[in-house]
C-alpha cells in the first residue's frame, strides 16, 4: 500500500513536470520537496501506529532479525559478495547457517533488495546496479519532450522497485530484466533524438 501511494504520487508529479514550463517546473519541484519532507516527518511519527493497524510489528515480521545476520555476513565479504545462488541454496553451509541459526525459521532471501545485492554481488554489484537505476532515470528525463509516457513510466518503475525492496527483493530476476529493458528502450530513443537536437542547435 505504501509503495502504491508513493508510486502514484511520483507518477502524477512526473506527468506534471513533462507538461510544465521551465518556470513552473522549478515551483513544482520545490513544492514536491517540501511535501516530501512533511510527509516523511509525519510518517516517522505515526509509523508504529500504522504498523499496528496493519497487523505488523516494529521488526516488520522479524525482518530486522534477518537483516542483522545478513549485515554480519556482508561484513565478511563486502566487495565481491558470495556470488549468485551462493548463499540460500545451501542453508547448511556458511553464511546461510549463521544467518538462519538465530531465526527459528527458514528464509529464501534477505527480504531487502539492496542487502541482497550486497550479500550476493558485494559493493561492486551494488554500485553497478545503482548506476543502472540512475542511468535509466537520466535517460527518462532526457526523453521527456519526445516520449513523456515512456519516461514517466520508467521513473515510476524505478521508484516502485526501490519502495518494494525495503522489505522484499524486487531488484533481481525479472525486475532487473525489466529495468534493463527500460534502459535500452530509453537509450534507443535518446540516440534517435540526438541528430535532431544537434541540428536544432
């Protein structure tokens, strides 16, 4: 629900920016930043109450316990990680054994997308992934004038994956394939528009 609300607001904001003038864009961005700070402050104060209403607890159904074990494992191999499939497929070996030992239940991933990337691919993998996300957003912004619908959808998709990955893993597998597809699509649009922009200048 939180991710849905956030993505809807981002979608509406980006759609407004694609149709606004330069002066209007500045006002919209400033207003959006102020609203984001206000919502963030309110959300941090009422977060425990919201968790109670949704039947959750402050550990997010013991996800924080999982994260603490995952962070310890990441600290042992911070740069390279343990490799794709090198952790959860063999729960009887390290580091899965240490992560699962204090939980009392089995998990198949870190329940956090960015921690999962750090665990499997290390800092190098996370840097490359964040670069891909930023590159996709940058290409989307460049495509505002010619393909506003695709640009808006791509930015909304990036925000969706980030929001969902707070408590789940929505950055790998089909999520990553779709992100790469958006990036390639936007890159093709950008390359197609470059000669036109150069001649206009």
